[in-house]
C-alpha cells in the first residue's frame, strides 16, 4: 500500500488489489478513511469524515490531481509487470 501523499495530517494511498478499478485514492486521517475517484474527482465513500474534512480532502486532491494520477499509472504498470 504505497502512500502517495501526506498533507495537513491527511495521507493518500492506493491498494494494490484495487488497481484494476478506475483511478481512485484512499485518504485517511485519525482512523478515518474515505475513497475518491480521480477522473473526475468525486467522492466514492465518505467513511466517517465530516463535511468540512471532505471539502478539505477534495481541495487537496484537486491541487495534486495530476501528480496523483501519474503515481496511479506508475503503480498500475509496476503491478502489471509483477
């Protein structure tokens, strides 16, 4: 489970088993975990985050969307090549 970013207490990661799905990221903080689709950015699962946290996460994802998508493709390629 590679951590893709750490920002303002949040961290984002991919699960290797999820790489066959469309691009998405799991974001966690303080024991909470949300899932966001990346293209376009939209909430897939809120976990236990409140609305303000979810807005913060979405702003972070918009700021780093290109970098995160690049990492997704790198991980997907690495996973496919074993």
